[in-house]
């Protein structure tokens, strides 16, 4: 058993913390994520413009058939 000296930290404490960006992106694309938000532009507390954002981020799987029978929704 090794005991660290007073005032020192173990070597693992200086390594990266959290989840690496590549792992996070892989997990998000595997399961999907919904991003939504609102932006309001106002002058003197009078709202002039409101923008709403709703986006679905997901990966595409070739094994899952398309829900439409023709070439696509457009």
C-alpha cells in the first residue's frame, strides 16, 4: 500500500475528467437527442421577434426501412 505525501495528489487526479467528446458524440448519435430553444428579441421589454428551434439529431441506420414507399417525402 502506497501513501501519498501531504499536499500531493495521486497521478490520476491530473488526468482528463468527464467524458471525451468522441464518446459523447457516439452516444448521442446512437440514441439521438432533441435540441430545442427559444430566442426573443425585445426592445424596452416589448417582444418584437421570436424564434423557436426544435431539432432532432440522430444517426441513420440502413437496416430500418423508410416510412414512405416512394422516393421520399419531397
